[in-house]
């Protein structure tokens, strides 16, 4: 036996346990936490949207004087304290309503299809009139609410904080390039039109015209005279 070489005995290879794809308890906790966070964010957005919808409804029904936190909370079926978790005070709610009204107005202006800048301005003037008459409370939200973050003339408009005013200024500049207006700054023309239009709407709200038909006629004539005062060419005939 001494001359017989002994075979080397090697240990059997270690068999590794197959990896398990089942989540660990820590992974489950993280997943549940993430899911809960997503649900909370969704609930927050839903509640905020509910409050805004309720505020619009109160505004549409009762106007600015009737817009109170308590009425909005009742409409939204929330307690006033629950509302304050989404809007810290009435000023924050007014800001949100103003932004909502301006967004509505922005969509209207963006839908104006006229390519000629003067025709575009004429359609804008009519769209503003229609907005004031057919959606009065949404108009109020955009232009009449005493919202703390309301844009200020002229600085906020000069730096482009108003998308609609930026569109108006662009069209006025195009009209100037086409020889319609002189060298007056486009912002000056835009502010004059806006001030006149909103002032006439305010007069109509205060019953300073004998009828809506009279208001419309005076509105269109006054706006036309304003455009003519800046124009170096005769305007097209009235509507």
C-alpha cells in the first residue's frame, strides 16, 4: 500500500442558495411609505382643486362681496381650519382665484386666429367685451379682485409677467412694422386700451349706461377712437 498514491479528496463545492426576489420587510416599509406619500400628494391636489371649484361657485353666485372663507368651506364641505391647510389666508385664496381667471382669459386670447395684427387687436377688443358680459364673475376674478399678487402697471407688464399683455405688445409691434402706428411705445398703447376697456366695463357695472346695447356701442366707438389716436393710417370701417 505504501507505493499506491492516494487520490486527493477535494471538498464538495458549496452550493449557494438561490437569491430570493421577495422583498424584505425594509423594502416593504419603503414601498408603503412612498405609496402613502403619493396618495397624500394626490389628496392635497384634489382638496385644493375642490376648494378652488367651491370658490368659483361662490364667486359666480354671489360676486366678490359674497366671497368669504366660511362660504367657500361650506361649499367644499370642509371646515375653515381644513381650508387653511391649503390656503394660509383669504389673500392666498384671492391670488389663486385671480390666477384662475387670468388663465381663462389667456385661453380666450390664445384662441384668436386672426393673422393680421390690426384684425387681431379688433378681435381682442371684442373678446374682452364678451368675457366681461358672458363670464362676469370670472372676469372679476381676473381683473377686479383685490389680490395681493396682482400684477402692477407698468413694471410687471414691461418685464413680461403677463402672457396676454406680451401677446398684445407683440401684435402692436407688428402693426407698427406694418405702418399702422407711429413711434409710440407698444406698452403705452396696450395700457391705454386696457385702461379704457376696463373703465368702460366698470361704468357699465355701475349702471352708467341706459342699456347694454348702448354700452356696447359706446365701448366699440371709444376703443376705436383710442386706436385712431395712435394710428397714422385710417382704420378699417367699424363692425
